[in-house]
């Protein structure tokens, strides 16, 4: 898969685009509370980080095991 195609399919990329767009729009709107768009950015960055960890675990072959099955 070419790099541009994988970028267009990347959930992390699109969440980052949404974060940048919403930051620009909400910063431009007069009177919109900074705390609200900053909180939205925190949520989006948390989602990006969670997806990155999920992707890394998938590449390393780490799977989520049900409790009590470790070492079996």
C-alpha cells in the first residue's frame, strides 16, 4: 500500500484533521469558551493515543486475553 493511501485510511490522521479544524473554527468564533474547545482537543488527542497503542499492539501481536487465562 502506498503511503498516501494509508494516510487517507488512517483514523489517527482524520482525528488530527478534525482537531485542527475545530481548533481553528472555535478560536475564530467570538465568545466561544476556550475551555470547551480545549476539552474537545484533549478528547481527540486521547483517542489518537489510544488508537496508536492499539495499532502498536496489533503489530507486536499482543492480544487482549480474558482475565485468568494468562500463561495458559
